[in-house]
């Protein structure tokens, strides 16, 4: 059992393993140690960590480690767990140089080689097993693996103490002269070509409002998130008849279809139907179109008489008779 040792200011050259950590057997713990300011040159493996039986290597810290590969190099860092876990070890400011044949800078394997963190500059490739380690190669800018901050509440949590418009995430490819993606602290997402400033954006325009000032193209727009309309959302004028009704209703405030049945007595000219919008105000009055979709007097149309932010009034351009039905379809946009 080795714990809480501090090993620093060492130069290692030409060994099979620059640093070799093996934990096995009962009480085979190598936990909580500090390795810092170490230079390794020409070793077959720069750092080798293995476990067997019930051995564990947990919570060790490696900082400011430089590894220069040699003719016989196989891996810069080699981790293989056959014990009870190699996990929660941190490699910070880790430099791995000139790894080329084979080109493995970091190799991790084993069922419980997890939650280790590697941040630095790595030549070559990383061979990662089926685990949840985190890697950040400052040479390529590539990050992969899980990052959890704030006690694991979020997969990734970023904060910025400057302005809301300060970028917190940017992305580009090697040949770009400008960023293709910029996300700022307010949540605004900006896109560009990579050769000029971003020119397309999407943001929050207010409560429950997703906004863009640019053109939007889509295969189809599906207005299917609204609340389904019911008969109580419509008011029929008396000229439809004393027992007139509306039914066979489908759709929402955005688009709907319904059937009005004239019944009873008292039918008169130009009766109206008023829809009070189910999902509340549109804030500003929308635009609507209406058409007949079958029923009696099919050539007689409805007219859009009045539109407010909260209601739509349609007027039938004729006189209904008892037992006649009138099917109408409406579509709106705000």
C-alpha cells in the first residue's frame, strides 16, 4: 500500500517503463500520490499503470510530465485494469512528443479504467477502451469523453463573468479564417461560413419565443404542439338556428377544421362563428385564411371579418337552412 507520497523533479532515460505502477493482491492500493515535474526520454512506455486481483490505483495526480519517445516506444501512457479499478487519476500538463510507430500516445483498457483525466499535448493517437475517461489534446483542440462539473448535475457547465454577448463556445476547422459556430452566454447561437463573420443566428426572443432575423428553410412546418380545439372554443350566431351546433373539430389555433350544423328555427343571413384562441393571445393579430371543405351550399364562402390577438370572426356569405352542414378549414400565421 502506497498513499500520499510526493515524487518530483526527476529525469528518467532509456528504461522499459519510465514510471511503472503495479497494484495487486490484498491491500494493493496505490492511491492519492503526487508525481510532478518529471521528464522521461526513450522509454518503451512513458508511464505504465496496471492492476490485478483486488489492486486499485485511484486518485493519483501527475502534473508537468514530459515524455519524449524513442526508437522502441510503444505507448506514452499505458493503463490496463485487471483488478478493482484504475480511476480518478489526473494527468495535467502532460506532453507526449514524437510518438509515431506505433502512434499510440495514450492507451486505456479494462472494465474499471474510468474517470481518469488527461489534459495536455499529445502526438499520435489515443486508444480508449469502453470507459468514461476524459481527454483534451491541446495540440488538436479535440475534447472527448465525459466532463461533469457542479457535482455531476450537468454534463457540461460553463460560466462567464463578462457580458452576455461574450462567446463561451466557438468552433472552426483548420482551414477556416473565422469561426463557423459561436455560442454566447445569453444562449444565442451564431453560424457562419468559416471565411467571414457569422451571418445566421437563433436566440430567445422572449417568454416561449424562439427567434431569428434570417431566412428559415424547412421541408415542412408542422404546427402540432398547440392545444386541441373543442366546441366550447367557438361561438355561433343566432342566425345559424336556435339549436345549431359545431362538431367534428380537429386541429389547433394554428390550423383547424370543423363542421357547423344548422338546426332549429330562426335561420337568417350572414351568421358568424367566433373562435377564441385556445392557447391565449398571439400578442399581435395574426393573419388567417378560410376555405370551404364540403357540406351544403359548397360555393358559398366564409369571409374573415375580424381578427384580433385573441379571437377570429368568420361570416357566412349566405343564409343557412335547417339540417344543412357547413365544413370550413382555417389556417393562420402570426
